[in-house]
């Protein structure tokens, strides 16, 4: 049990609430992770707040005009009526068309109609409810988004295994040999279940075309041996690509047609793609070679059961706002503008990292996409570095455990980037040094 859960249980033990907690209730806790650290940074990060997984400009979130304008214009039906359990039908069709547009190798007849979920988090959690049993293993990147632990380990009581994606030396890309080894070991024990999150949170890395091909062949070999495979593609940051060599489609498009033993699930949504984080909307889409419309219908109904039994249905106005934004002719150009803003920040960070030698205690993980980049802390505590930056410099970053810090350039104005990174380097250097390439 997580020590934070134990702390909460100890407080409640001896009360009626403590006696009544279920075993799941006893496992719940609130991590001292991204959300808690962001709240702290909100108070104290007066110089720069790079904790936020949103795109900010001059202290305010970016917002598309269509979203801002349509807030007061919704009809009663769009504003307060219950939405269908699987989501507004038109929105589901529009989103499916967009998936196919962004991933041209997908044949629309071979995937399901997306189901609306309350944020991508809802989609990931329902997927875990449906496909992950207690004690079953799921592979995720190491490091990974901190909520995976809460969803897979705490809620589902599954065994989440982190795969060191970037190897000991943090080369320029993925350590495909380590990924293949972990996948083979997991497949020897039961079905292979993997969550792939690209662009990755927290590293900001997306696979090259060659790495995408390697992923596919690892899974194909396992499926050909008769093993069942579930690939969950968490595409939260899809489309935020800054380098030419990146594989431009979701890996879902490859896995959805790969082999009869492979089920691919795409979790995506407008949250990061359309800049509407607080609207809490995501989608689940299924794809698997050999699956027919009746199978997709059954999977959709099961997902609806998961939704109905938890939140009943997703938020109605959010679905109509997103539909309006997707159909508004102004959105494409505005999104390109926002994308350019993020791209410029990415290049400013790359320039700093390439031109300035990092202290031996910090090693940047490869990054080429998304909202973030991360450093592996070697011989210093990530949490100490975070605290020092916040307390003494008013700079907010996120510590992921003791080994990694994440910097959200999505929320850092471009002109602040060199000074923020200089302060991170100097502060890390002041905390001490470690032998280069300490064990990962
Ligand atoms: C990797 C990853 N997956 C999923 C999510 C969840 O997104 P949502 O806010 O739509 O629940 C996030 C949010 O930060 C994320 O970083």
C-alpha cells in the first residue's frame, strides 16, 4: 500500500469512516505529484510557472475564438440536456472523420465509432476497468504520466511495470532492445498489455518512423506466437510534433490492423489538441484486425456500461463547444498560430540545451514533441531541485519522484526560456554533482 494511503487510513482508523472503507477505498490517496506541485507553484512561482500541462501565454490559457464566443450562445438543448451515454452522435462522427484525416492509413470501416469520455483520464480508466485484472501486468514508459500509477496500480490493483524507454545513457531515441525485452517477459506471463503515450508525458518524445516500425514488429512477433496483445495508445498530445523524422500518425493506425491477436485502443481528445483542458472531454476508439461492426457495437455497449455506472454521461455543453470549434472556419488558422507558439518555445529550449553544457547532475531526456521536456537527475534529488527553484527563484517545475524533473515549456513564454533554464542549470549545479551517467 502506498505510504500516503496508509497515512490517510491511520487518520481515519478508529472512526466510522475508517471502519467502512472498502479495500479500494483504503488504497486511495492523493499523490504529491503533478497536481499538488502545480498548486504549490501557483502560490509561489512568481517568476515562471513551468508546471502546467496547458498552453499559456502571458499568464492566461490559450483559447480558440469559437470556444470563447459560443459560451453564451448555447441553446437549452446544448447547455443543460443530458447527452447520450456514448456522447453526442454528430460529434462522435466528426471526431472519427478527424482521426482518419490525421491518420490517413486508417480504413474508417475497420475501427469503431469513438465514444465520448470525461477527459482522456476517463477513457484510460474505463479501458483499465474493462481489460485489466488485479495482479495483471501493464507496461508503461519509465518515466510516465503520474496518474497511470493511480489508475492502474491503485484503482485496478494491477502491476504497472515501467520500461526505461531511453536506456542508461539517454541516447537520442528509444531503447528498443529494452522495450522488446520487457514486452517478451510480460508476454511470457500472460497477455501483453502496453500503454503507449506519444508525444510522451513527461519526456516530450515521439518515435521516429524507424522506431514506430520497430514497435510494430515487436508486437507482431508476439502476436504471431499466439499471444493476445492489448495496445492502449494515449494520444493526449497528438499533433504537437516539431521534428521532421517523427512518425506522424498515431501508432493506433498500425496496431488496429496488425493481427487478429492484437486489440488497439485509441484514447484521444480535444483537451490538448483543441486547447480546451477544462472542458473534460476525451474519446475511446477500438480497432482490431478481424473485428466486425457487431464486435465494435458490443465494445461500445460495454464502455457505455462503464460510463453509466460511474458518471452516467459526459458533460453536454462541452461536447457542443467542441463541435462548434471543430466546425468553425477560424479554428484551423488559430490552431496553427498556437502550434507555432509552442514550436518556437520548443526550439528555444532545444537551442539552450544544445548550446549550454548541463551540469553533470542533469541529463535531458530526448525530446522532439508535445508540451514538455524532462531531465534525469543524477546524484541530486529532483524534489530538492524543485523546492530550491520554487523557494529561491520563484520558478515552478515538477519533480517526478526523486529521479526526474519535468519542465512544461507549453506554459513558459518564449522570452523567459533562457533565463529559466540557466537558473535550473545553476541551481542543479549548486546542489552537487554526480559521476556522469550514474545508473538509471
Ligand atoms: C499523458 C496524458 N494522458 C492523459 C491525460 C489526461 O487528459 P485529460 O485532462 O483529458 O483527462 C494527460 C493530462 O495531462 C496526460 O498528460
